C-alpha cells in the first residue's frame, strides 16, 4: 500500500463533495428513468446497510480479515458511483469486490472456493453464476475504478494514536466499531480516513457505553456489520449528553485554532501544526469554557474532575494545536449520528425483496 495518502489516487480521484456525489448519482438515474420507476429501491442508507451485512456474511465464511472486507465495501461504493445498481446483480458485484479486495490486501481467496460460498449463501440469486462470471465482473470493477485500487483505511490512524490519547480497551473497541459502521455511509467517499478515525475516537470518548453495549462492541470489533451498528447505536441512544459534549469539544477546538491563527497573524511566533506544542491554556483547555472571547483570546483553563471529561479536554486541545479539518470532523459526527437514527428504521426483509425483484425481472441471476 502507498504510504502517502496525500499523494494517493484515493485523495485525487475518489474524494467527492456531497453535491458532486449527489450529481453523479442523479446522472445515473437520469440515464434510464423508466427503469428507476419500474424498480424502486429502498433509500441509499438502507442499501448500504444491506450490502455491508452481505459482505460481512461472505467474508466471515471464508475467514477474511476486516481490512479486506472494508476495502471491498469501498470498491462497491466506487463502482456504484459510476454504474446503475439496477443494471447489475449486486450479489455478483459483492462477491467480485471481496475477491478483488482480498488480492489487494494480500490475503487472496481461491476464486472457485469464493464463488461456491457465495452461491450457497445466495442460492436463488446467483445460481447461474460461476467462477468465469466473477472473473469477467472483476475486469468491469477494475475498469470502472480506472485501476485505482489502493484504499487507505482509518484503522491505521486509530492504532497509531492509541497511546497518544491513552485509550482504554473499551474505548478502542467502540472507536473500531464506529469505523466499521462508517462504511454503511458515504463518508469513505467524502472525507479522508484520518478524519474518520479521529471522529470515531471522539465518539468513543463521549458516548459512554453500557456494559452490554461495550461487550457487543468488543465482539463486533473484528467483523463489523449489523451487530456493530446496533452496539454503537445503543451507545449513542444511551448518551444523548455525549453528543452535546462532542459538539462542544469540536466547537472549542475551532475556537482555539482561530485564536491561535489570530495570534499568528498579529506577529506571534509558533504557528500550530500537526502534533506541535501550543500554549498552556491550549494544553489544559476546560470543557465548559465554550467559544473563545470576542477579542480572539483563549478562555481561562478549567480543571476537569471527571476522567472521561479530562480525556475529551485533552483531545480537543490536541485538535486545536493540529492542522486537522475540524469542519470535516463536525460533518462526520453529524453524518454518523444521523445514520444511527436511520438504522432504527432499517427493514432487512423489505430491502432484500426490492433487490431480488429487479434481479429476477431482468434475468440478472442467470
């Protein structure tokens, strides 16, 4: 894998704005409005949840590593950003995406074994497909992605900053789960992986899980999927105050960064950068202080007594000293919280039936 995300094809060609991504999808629908009208599909988030579940089901049967399953989900999103879903058999695309991802992540699976497992998992939707069909679909995926197959994942950032923020096992498990869940949203196509990882850490710090939720998160951390989403959703629902804490922490980081920028503009030395050391007030910023004062000066520090609160304060101070895009983190946080609300309305049976309907009607299972 290329070590530099900033020079990667992922950043140059596969990071979109929300408007650009919506325009791409609208263009696909406009190509054949009759087909769209004949075969309505569930909302995109529900489709993403369903595809996530199917990739995890197939991956677990084959013992595929989480990194490869995550890459397969990114391939699926990239492919369907350029190809209408209704013109494909999603189960064949899922199988092929996992096959290709395993090769790219250096844990290859034999094509015949993978095809056999897929046909046993979805017998009524893949009974006419064999290994050569997967091979043909692989060329289609590679072509639509312009051979740009390297994917940078948030897991690496999470592991690299674990000691920096003194994250406990439960916090790491919940953050890992949030990263797993973000593949059921558009975030992999919208924001850099390090932004997603830091957002997951923030949510893990402020969304205090119950004992049962923490246990579910730890169990789901290696595989993701529906249990991971349920665990994180339960944690979010159990801590509405945690969401407010996350929002305030990000607002504080913004205020501190602006104050530092004003100070630098006034001729003060020491422009904050990624991992640089700031002032004492930045290092020990109090959570309850809110926004900076009107004159651009940082608020007085206030010592926290709650250990969790202290961690949030240190995290917010670190963000203020870094060059991390806090606006992007705010958007990630809002997207994830919105996703967990949507998750509660997900209907697996309805989604599966809608997909099967157009597969059968258009003979895509043959």
